[in-house]
C-alpha cells in the first residue's frame, strides 16, 4: 500500500488504507446499529410490554375481586356463602380468551381475616385451579367487605400471561428478522467493499508496474499544472526530470514541451522537437490521454522517440527532391518550386528569372574521356553553380547535361550577370584530364505572365540560339 501511495501521491481523496478503514468503520456502525436496536428491545421495549401486560392483568384481577367482595358482603351463612364463592370462583376460572381458548385466570385462592369475618376460622379459605399454573402474573388483590369497607382478606390470582407472550414473541421474531437482515447486509457490504478495495489495490499496483516497465517515456500530470505528479524511469532520463521543492517533477525540456501545448483529445498526437541540454536534438511523437485519476482530471502523456524515423524521412525527402549524382535539385522539385515562385510573382509582382544551361559538346567529353569523366564534369559544374549563387537561388539538374537556375527577385539583366559569372567560372576550372575543355551555353528569361512550360521554353529557345551561334555564351 505504501508503494502505491508513493507512486500515486496527491489527488486521491483517501488512500486505500483509509478507504479500507472507512469500510471497516461503516461495518462496525452497522453492527452498532444492530446492537443498539437489540439493547433497546431488551432494556426498554420488552420491559414496557411486560409492565403493560402486568397492569392489564392487575386491572382484570381487581375487577374479579369485586365480584368476590360482593359475594362475601352478601351476608349469607357460611355453608351457602362457601357455595356462592365456589360458583363465582369457578366461573372466573372458566373465563377464556376467544381466540386461544386459554383461561384468563388459571388459579385463584382466597384467604380471609377471621377476626373480621363472622365465620368459623378457616371455613372460607378456598383454592381453585391447577396448582402448578405456569406463565402467569401472580397478583395479590385485597378484599374489602362492601358493607363495612374493612379489609377482610386477600385474593391471589394467577392471571394468564399469554397475551404478553404472544405480543412479545411476534415483535421479537420481527426484530430478529430485521436485525438479521441488517447484519447480513452490513456483513455483505463490508466483504464486498473489502474485496473491491483489494482489487483496486491490485489494479493500481499493476498500473504502476506497467507504467514503470513501459520502455517509452510516460508522465502523469494534473490538467492545468505544469509540474508532473509521476514519471517512469524512461521519462525521467528522456526529459531530464528532477523533483522540485514541492516533490513534483519538472525540467526545462518538459516545461518547453508543456508550453507548446499538449494534445487535448484521446488519439490526438503531434511531433515535436526536443532539445535536451547537452544532448542532441530529439524528435518525439507526443500523445496525451485525458483521464480522471483519484478524482482529479489528469493527463497521461506518452512520448515515442521518432528521431531515427525523422532522419530516415529527411533522407527520403531529400532523395526525392535531389539528383543523386550532382546533389542538385531534380527536375520534379524544380517544377514544383518554379510553380510556387510563379504564384508569388503573381501575388507580389516581383521579378523572377530563370537560366537554362546546357554543357557544350558533352557527348564528345564522354566519348573522349569516358562516361565516368563525364560524371565528374557534371559534379564539378554543380559545385561551380553552388559557388556562384545566392542563398535564395535554386539550382537543379533539368535533364542529362541540362541545368536550370531559378532566380527569385532577379530581373533578366541580373540573371544574365549570374549566368555569365557561372560561364566564366567554368571556363577557368582546371580539369584533371589532358586537353579537356568544358563550356556551357545559357538561355535567360524573365517571367512575363506566361505558363510555366512556356516560361521554360522561352529560355530553351534562347539557349538553342547560342548553340546555333557557336556555343559558349548567354542569350537573353
Ligand atoms: N557521363 C554522363 N553523360 C551523360 C549524363 N547524362 C547525359 N549524358 C550524355 O550527355 C550527352 C549529351 O549529348 P548531346 O545531347 O548530343 O549534346 P552535346 O554532345 O552536349 O552537344 P550540344 O548540346 O549540341 O553541345 C549524351 O551523350 C548523354 O549520354 C550523365 O549523367 N553522365
């Protein structure tokens, strides 16, 4: 758990340990609730019910005692009085609950004070009903003579406790059910939450392992926060991340990358160039996944180094634009670039000129000195071109021994000067072959609103005018 907290600090409202403790606390609270209900039942409700039932039984015994008092105060002689009492007591013992048919009074006995009753001693001490009556409230009710209102004895009733038992039994059963259900649900919820928390802990630990083991840089940060919450080893090394004063990770490279803006949606990615201090420039493919992590909107940023791919792409791009022998731009590129330059001229109306060169008697050079020597000548001519041109000028190989120059912001006169400069420079080149002379002819044109092909054709026509006039010259 400690390890997980260390990997995923901050952001989470509660740690896993706290969440587990909370589950335990809620479980205990559930048990406490069950305990409270049970205690309330045992200490308050059940005694109250018993008291209620006992007071009802007492009221009933009181009422029955009045029947006995009436008989005792009737003034009958002892034998007759005894018969009357037996009859009354017998009828009381026969009173039954309609629903259960259980008698209200199970046993009834009378003991009289013979100093106050005008009867032979012991003649009216009567007991009726089963001797071992159980489940009863035993109630002793004083008997008064209705004529003198003197206390003349005591009647003891064994009143049935059936109502109370039934009531208590019903309530108790319901209560056990409710508490059983509460306890069961609490236990189930606690077990489930413990199981889920365990799985959450495992999945966080797995996430951490995957995060750490990823061979490419991965960082985790909160949205809107430049410093990082977490980074794997690959990211720390790649971005040169260090902990700041608050324990968060940051570096200049990361802050520059952050300032450029990170992809905002899932699946979005962009390439960026990172310059790590003291290291070479690196190209990285950056993607970001927004996710809610421990209740905080976060972003998982992954970086894939594509420096090698970039280098290969650059090589391919250069190869697709340049001529392998001379290193000059190829014809395809020249066409694309010339089309763009014409668009700029049409928009901004600055001058644009081209020069079409053709080496003179190049077939003869090949034939005399060999094809390899001819190649060397082409390479040297390309070097001469590069030497003689401005940064903005574009030189390319238009055909076999034909070369094309694009001269933006140059009038035909300036282009002519450039062509002459090249022609002269080539004439002064020293060649490692006995008797070799290399000259060129050139046609110069300034753009005048025609089509691209017509523009080149106009330079071509001028070139062939020079060829026809003996070569080694420039025509405008
Ligand atoms: N060595 C070499 N020769 C090439 C290359 N490309 C074209 N050539 C040769 O250049 C020669 C061009 O010959 P031509 O078109 O007759 O022109 P030329 O001999 O220069 O004659 P003019 O243009 O009339 O002065 C051909 O023999 C081609 O084989 C190349 O890349 N290397």
